[in-house]
């Protein structure tokens, strides 16, 4: 991968890149992996198979540039677009996944695949973000609980991974061992089923729900903001009831889901052991009752999804980033420690001009971080809590003491 594809420039032809990467010690984050070439030109227009090949080639190149391989993946998040008939959604996912199978290592990462409205790049049908570890396989634990669900076709993916004190939990849904959705249209039962799947992954890793450091909740949004908001509030009520308070940082966004009748999907991160003594930030910014806005566990920091409702995206980007930095400061860190940001946008402005949303966010982020931006992934979703136009969460890694920023971070 050329230097131009690894250091961002805000000129239009270079803003949309194959990927962005950052490494902290043995931990590598790759975000915004798109089906584009080094000049930002889309590969495989309207062809999900060609685009899937393209994003995995770009991901492989980014990992190799960091000295890693696909076998080093511990987390893989796939965002994809499907606008066809609902009864063909699973067929489309399987078509995409048969291409992904050509690149998945065995054993594969903990994975989440979410159907979204679009990306920050016109015509892109798929986008990836990953975490990888430069750690021998013998020092990692693959987690495949006996009491779990399975995919509709055979895949080498994992329900979870553990390395050191950190546990990655792939996206959990209300499905059975044959990959069939269960408790259709029953939100309370589906939420319990999902949390039970998460609990079993954590249990096999020597952890429990109290060790959760981050939750990402995808909930069904069919165009009615009020109905979607009520659905999210009920999900959060069950999560609080099951996990106790305070909840870890939460990100939530409205999407379509793979199986008809499914109402939610949740993935998670947990931290266990001596390094898991949490520091919880307080106040500042909108959130949900009982959810921590920021949590620090030793070097790892998670900031909950920060939402704003400005109609003008340029103002929303600046406000949300200021809030993220405020939360980082509360736990003794700052923007230099940012490892990855999820940028979730909703509304007509982003749909009409997706590249503009990406540009505006990058400009605001450059004001904090300079030209070497941390990885970020821009996704257009069906809706956000409270009718927000923008929601951003963040993961940071601060390798030094809280009194100093993570100067050991290096951009790839």
C-alpha cells in the first residue's frame, strides 16, 4: 500500500481510501476498509462479489503493512447494503459470505455483520473494520460455547476470542444451532436470548457480564422513529435488568437485520483480571440512564456513542468530537490515544452526499489529531436514538500513565 493511501489528505480524490490503520504495541486497528483503489475509485459497481473481493484484498494489504496476517484477526465487523426483497436477504448474505470464506482464516475472528443504509462512499456495498493482535495463536483462546447459535452456512468464524485480559464477543442474535431465527418478533425474549449468548461466551473466557467494557446494540428500524425508539428503550431495560448498573459505554443504531423477525443484534468487549478495575467518567453529553459515557480499564478506553441533533453535519461533527475529547480527558487521556471511531450518520443530507459527510468528519478530526488521522468508519444507518443526525463512539489505547498521553502510538 502506498504512503498516499496510509496518510490522509483531504483532497477529494484521496479522502476515500482503501483503509486506515493504527498500531499500539501488539494491537492493530484497521477501519474504513472500502472497495476502492488507492486513488479512491470504486471497484465493482453494483457487484457485491467483486466489492467483497476488493475490501478483503485491501484489508489483507493493510495487515501486511503492519506485519500481520489474516490469521491475526480477533474482531471483524462487516457493514453491507442490500435493497432487494426481504425474503432474499439471507441469500444475498450467503452470496457475500461465500466470497468472504476465501479470505477468512481458520479459526476466524469474532464477527458481526450488519445490514446498513450505506457508507460514506457512493456506491459502496460493503465496508470492514477489524482488530488484530501480533500475538501467537497459542497465547489466544478461541471461544465457541456449547450453548450457542450457529450460522446458516458453515463458516470458520468464532463466537469470541480472549487474549490477556481482553475478550471480544462477536455479534449475537436470537438464533439456534441451525442458524434459524427464534422468538420471532418477541423483543423481550430475543433480548434475553442475545444476552444469554453473550453470557456463555464470557463464561467460557472466565468473565461475567459485570466485566463488560462496551456494548454495541443494533436494533430494527423500519422508518418509524418513535417505534424504533420504543424498541431501543425496551432493549436497554432488559439489558439493565440482566447486567446491572452502571452499564458499560453503549452505542446503539437502527438498521435492517438479516433474518426476518429478528429485532436486535449485540456485540461486546469485556476486560477481566487485574487490569479490569474500571474508571467511569461522569456527566457531560447525552446518554441513557444507567450507562457510563466512558470507561477506562488500564490502557483500554471506551467512549459511548455520543449523539447530536444538529441538522448541519459540520456543526454536529465538531460538537461530537469535542464531547469525546472531554470524556477522554476525564480518564487521563486525550485525542492522541484514539485507536478507532465509529461514525454513524442518519438523515437526508448524508444520503444525498455521503462523501461530504466523510469529508466534514475528517476535517473536524484533523483539527484534533493533525494530518495523521486515526482509523474511522463512516456508516449511514436507518436511524439513531432520539432522531439524532450523528453518533460517534471511540476506542482509545493509552500505553503510558494517565498523566501522559499515549506517545507510543504510531500510525501505519
